[in-house]
C-alpha cells in the first residue's frame, strides 16, 4: 500500500472520530433536556464512546446495501438540537438512510419536520410524571432491570427505581448487593458510579437514590414510609406465580400494580411486548411478562404465520444453565437438573411452546417443545422447525425477516444477523427479544428451520421494561414509523 493511501485511510478515520466526538454531547443533551432516545439501526448511542458510535454506524452495512457514516447522521442530530421535540425514540441511522433514498428534493429541515411532525411543539402520549417502581428480588433479572432503569433515568419523566426488596443476608448485605450491581461476570461493569448510604440503607447509582428494604413477605412492606406511592412492583423472584400469591404484593401500602418476570399461572395475562401488549388494560393490576424463550420465539412465529401460515411445528430450546440447576451433582426435585450444570447437557422440559398461545392464540395446539440446558452461562437459542401452508425459499424468508427486523411493528423484538462467524457470546447485551441467524436458515418446499438466538437475561429484561413502561403510562413513539 502506498504512503498516500496509508495517510488517506488514517485521515478518514480521524475525521470520523472528530465528528463522533462532536455528536456525543448533542446525543446527551437531546436525552437529558428533551427525553429523546437516539439509536442507529436499533443500536443505542446514548452514553456511548466514540468507538461505540463508529461501530454502530459500521453495523448498518450488514442490514442495508449501503454504508452509513457519521457524516450522514451528524446533520440530523445537529438539526434536532434546535427542534422543539417531545419524548420519542428516534433512529437517526434509519432517518439518514431514508433521507438519502426518499428526500425527493426536500431539504433536511423540511424532511425532519415532516417525519417528526407528531412530536414537534406538542405533548405526545407520554406522561410527564415519574412513576415509582419497586424491584422485589435482586437476582440475575432484578439487577439487569435495575441497570436498565438507571440508565434510562437520565432523561427524567419515566420509570423511577425507588426501592429493592430482599431478604437480609449474613454479613455486609448492603455492600454485597451494591457490588453485585457494580460488577457482572457476563454483562461487564456498571456504566456509571455506585455508592452506599449505610445509615439509611440505600444504594445511590448515577444519582438514583434506591432504598433497600428487608422483608420476608410482600404484604409486610410499607412503601409509603419511604415516600413511595402508587408503585409498580416487579416481582423477579419467581416464588409466586398465581393470582393469590401475587395479590400479596397489593396488600402492601403504596403498591398499586404487579408485574411478574416469569410465566403466570391461571388467568393471569402473559404479555409478550410487541405481540399482545394491546391486551394491557388500565384496570390490570397483575400481569406476567411470560418467559425469556416465549418472548424470543413468539414475534418470529407471528410474522412467519402472517406471511406463510404455520400448519404445525416443534421448538427445541438450547438454553444456558440457570440458578435453578446445581453447580455440582446434588439432589434436585426436577428430573436431570440435579447434575452439574457446567459439565453437562441436560434434557429438560419447557412450557414455552404451549405458552406462545397465551400471547398469540392462533398458535394454540400447533407447537410441541423441549429444551436442552447447556454449559454456557448466558445466551440461548431456539430452533423453530415449522411446516407451512406455502412454499418457502431460504433467500425469500431471510429477506422477509430482515425487513421485519428493520421496518415492522416488531422491530424492537426481532433482530437479524447474516454473518457466518457469530457465536453465542456475540449476542450478550442484545436488546431484542430474539435474533434470527440468516446463515443457519434451512428450507425445503413448505418446511423451514429457523435459528433464533436470544440473550435470555438482557433481551428479556428489556421486554420487561417495555411492559412496565406501558403499565405506568410511559410511552415513547418510535421514528421513523413502522411501514
């Protein structure tokens, strides 16, 4: 390579770095002052580094037949700074590509005014008040929910994590809880600062004052003692899953609604956000967010059924081990789960296939399912083996699912990847409910095998937060709008 080419490559890189550096304070200001959540093709860019911004733009080449640069998005972010915008999710990457392809002679100002007209100079559907949230339990899902809500608190006027309820452990309980929030072997270090108030038993994370409440029973807590009222209690313990058990939370002073982070039993509504969140009513006081697997597969099943029609099928879940299993061989009430989780593949049952029908009734009786727990700590896969009503091709179904991941009502639930090199750890921290692996798709006549990755911790937690926002009346319109 010539010296001129070497210099040109480095100059191009430093120019892009400079523009990304200029974008970072703008992205932050849009979030803190106007509650505008920005992203690039679904990849968040708030509180991200220069390299994170450049990588988010580089990612677009996998989704579109064109490159995307900060040179394309910077003018959009800059123009939004002077616009009177209300709370919204705005994908500046998609807006940049849309402007490039569909401007039709319009200048950028006119284009943005037309695209964002519903959130200019007026109040959106979003509530203007903070909503108190309590985490009941502080395990794997609880700590990720805390991280997500803390990260989202910078813009204000949304979900506000006020308290965490746990049983008191031995030793320095508060210090250990804060340490588990601060460091995570899978998801990395907490983005920000954490301190503790030992006298008042609280954790302060990025300015969020979070009361730690010790209790052995839901009904014994008085949240109003801590200024918490009309709260949404997110039960991530999994101890109570039926109506009678979860109603115990509502006996606590200051609690108004309950959201369960596990499949609910009986008549409890199991909600998969993006699919049946329209079933959430203002009068609902107890809801379930279903399971991580149900959230991963239901959106994909819906769009496949919409386009091709599903006759029947089987779901095989390759699931990372969980705390329910034993670290080494020991007694366990469940079949096979007593064997060492990190050493064995363990065949076990899953209710995800049948649970799909609770969110998507048209699938009632069409699916069977089973699961294999494998020696990985996070990220799972669902293999959907489906018989369809129409002929299908690999290219056709991959193109269709890619389009659904970009421009449909389930774009936050379905992600799409087309790389021959990806493995499970590449999806740690993915915010979608499921990620279609296009390279693995197999078709024959009216049959298709789809491979759907999912971060069974983080992706699921993001779905839980979306339900929590709707239960609390916190809405973020998404732009560009789905086609």
